[in-house]
C-alpha cells in the first residue's frame, strides 16, 4: 500500500498537479534519479515518456506532436539536431494541453513535455512522473488509482536501474558527455 495522503489533500484543494518532490510515494525514485549521472537520467526520461506518448493517441488521434517531441528530444540528445528545433517540438506537446477538455489528457501532454525537456535539464525529469501519475489519479479516481500508480512507480524504478546501467551506450551529444 502506498501513501497517497498528500495526493488526496491536493485533489481536494483542486490542484492541477497532484504529485510533487515531497510526495512520500516518490521518495525512493527521486533519490535514485538524484544519484544518477545526466545521461542516465535523460535515458530514463526518454524511455519512460513513451507510455504517455502512446496514451495520448486516444485523446489526439492522428496528431504527431507527441511522437515528434520524443523524436526531436532523442535527436537532440544524440547531437543530431540543435536545441531550437527540439524546443519547438517539446513546446508543441505542452501547448496541446490547452486544446483538450480532458484534465487527464492535459496532464499527459505536460508529462511528455517534461520528459522530453530532461535533455535540457535533469530537473525536468521528475515532472514526467508528477504529471503522468496525476493523469492516473484523474483517470481512475483516488479510490481506484492505487494499483495503477504503484505499478507505474515500480516501472519507473526498474527503468532507472536499466538506464543507470546503459547510460554509456549509444551516441551522445557533446553537451551530454561528462
């Protein structure tokens, strides 16, 4: 059983973002991410952002903005495109949040934007989790979300292990080489 008492309070207050750095259920993950090098965090974020990108197909059928944000962020991390091109694609994913009447979809749009923005700064990486987990609460309700939230946190932690192990594999842009 995970502690969602802080989420319950934020939901009651009407907060748009239900998870934050002080959320007890994310404490272990945030410590783990904080101990990883920059490439590993970028690898984690770009790997984990695939799920929200796929989920957004339900809300935005035929819309390629989310796949493009991921594609451009990955290309940026590899040094194949420059920041302005990636930034445009990432901001387009964020902007989609204003076009939907669904708070769940809006949270997923921001999850994609935050995950892809981790290439710019690892400080964006936790935002992926904050927004994606928020979308799960909004989708399933506070009483029905615990299993989905817990499964997602476990998946984040497992992928963090893989990312930490594989961070030196593949081409990296010069600004990501340490």
